[in-house]
């Protein structure tokens, strides 16, 4: 997938050796467009100019080398719009009120703050009303599974965590702070997160490699009384289920009667399978590098053994191509090129294909589209993008507002159904099974569904006012006049 960006080259041009027209020609030859030119310094022999060029990211180095090789030109520095957006980081902490005088200082700091400290000491639950805890999420990573880049370390993971914090704030008014850890040790990560947890109302685990991510999430959720949510697992599975629920409406099939094949049993694949089963799907076959998983086989891998024990009720064996015969749904969370046109042609009528590998899906969408009834990917340049951003802001907004102690299966299912419900019957079609991440209804609808599920499943520590009023209204309507 080609991504376009604007690159600014500051160049020193020796007029006796090269003309500005030569530079424009070099840019055009690489496939770029000169968008703007600013003269920084003009002299008789040399000029310094900023040249803004629009081009594909993958051509950036080629253009830089081309300009650098020209006689009479020196690149002083180069930067693109993406890097400029990251200068100094993308987030900051700002006070809610200014400190203008001694009286302000005495209220927010010493000596006035001591009274507030003691109030929380006597009743720790007051931390939710008297500190930022009620609306603060830690975005925690060790940098071992960052996007499609792999184990690049905690410092290199920071831009992704900052971006996540921006999305939390802009979409759901949740404050989030990146916590990038210089350790890969499972027990050490658990202890660090437990140690910092008093400051936060929720923990969002991010980009931690499998299978460690399962144990880290499981232990933290068991040992903390605030929500712990690994978005790479559950965010993906929630949005996939939302899209699938709407796709099934189009093909007039029900979750109880479909045959689903999930390719890839990493963090996202395992969580997706759990979510499908929780939603009522009875026939799921998981396929990994070793082929279809079956409870008859011991894999000496805790995740594969666990998933094998709850899937493939017919104990089918073989490759992906073999077990896809007659399947209604393919869900790929693996890698490019694993699915072929021939595979799709062997599926049941009106096949549904979710090819989620990013940036290169399991099959080229251009090849798959004519063969399927519904196609979804993780990419933004095709319809039906399955994107975690549809999920995590609303999930945490709801969990924080009802002070949930965890994010359980009931809350995840409610979130998926809420996302699906935003696409109305009039809007629903093969190219629109999932709402846009910029749809303003998403966070509000997910928040409300998550809070209701938390209250009904008994994991909320407070009932938000709007839910209490709704329950009171139901009671009054049911009461005899």
C-alpha cells in the first residue's frame, strides 16, 4: 500500500552548476510533485530554498539520493509532514486551572492539599472523585509486538502509545498516558503495572507479544480491581464480531449455523475465537502453521492446546485449503498470501472473507472482491475497514464511568453489538457493514452498552445517573397506576 506524504527539502543550490528547473525535473522523474517553494536565503552565487514535495513514502530515499547526487546541490536537511507532527511528542499534560497567586498555590498544593490527602487516606475510594484517577488510563507496552514492525523496543514503541493516547482523548475524552517498559520479563511487567496502578482507573495493554500477553493480562485482571484490556486481542475480536453480525444479516445466516475458519492463532486470533464462541458460533476451526487444530493432538504450546480444546467439534484435519471447503466465513489474522481464489471458490454460497493481515492481507482484495459476498480488511483504502479505534475509546469510557472492576465477556459482546447497531438496515450493504471510526455515534453507543452490561453482570462499582434514571422509568411504567 503506497502512502503519500509531504517532504520538505532545504537545499543549497550553486547557480553556476545547476538550475532550479533541474531539481523539478529530478522530482518529477521519481514520481513526486513540487507543492511549494520558499526562498530562505538568496545570494549571487548560491540560494537556499525549502522545496515541499508530495510523493509516496517508499520513494523518499530514492528522491533524496537523486538530489544528493546532482552536482551543485547540497541537502541541508529534510523532513516530512509525519515526522514534523511528532516533533517534541504528540501529547502533553496541562493543568485544569491556572495558578496565578499564593492563594491558588495554597489550594492546589501545600498546605491545602494535605486535607485532600487525608480524606483519601481515610477513604481510598475518594481517589476517584478527588484525583485524575477516575479518567486516566495507562497505555502499557514492552515494545515487543509493535504494529507490523515486531520487537523494536520501548523507545521505538512510544510514538504508537502517544497516538493511542491522542485517540483516547479526542474520541472519548479519556486521559491516557504512555508507559513503555524496559523489560520483557512477564513477572516483572506484572509487578510494575500493579505498582503504578493506584494512579490509574484502567490499564490498556498494547503491543506485547504472544503468548506472554495472555498471562500478563490474566494475572493483572485477577490481581487488580480496575479494568485491564489487551486491545490487540479484544479490540480486534470485538470489531470483527460487529462486522460479522452485519455481514450475516446480508447473507441471511445466523451465528448458530455458520461454519467459521480462523487462520492465525496468535493474540488476535485466539481472542477472536473466544469472542465467536461467546456470541454463539458453534463450529469454528482454528488453523495455524501446523494446519487445523484438533483436540486429538497435543501441541506443546499452551495457546494452541487451549484453542484446540474448544474448537473443531468435527475433529477435521488438514491444511487451510482443505478445511475451508464448505465454510461460510474466513477470518484471517495471519499473513499475506495464505488464501487463494481457489480456496474461496470452495467455500459455501455467499462467502464472507475478513482478511485482516496488515498492510498486506491474506489475499489481494482485488482478487477476492469478485468472488465473495462480503469482504473486510484492516486497510483504509478498501470498504469495511476493521479498526480497533471503533472499540477501545468507548469501552474504556463506559468502564470508567461505571467504575467497572474488569472488562468481562458480557461487556465485550455488548460493545460488538453496539458497534453493529450503528449501521441501520437502510444503510447496510456489502460495502458498508461497519461504521466509520469518525462516526460520532460510536463512542456514545458503545459506552452506554458497556455500562449496562457491567451493571447487569455485577462488575460496576457505581450506577451512572442516566442508567439509574432509565431503570426508575422502567419501574414506574411497570407499576400499576
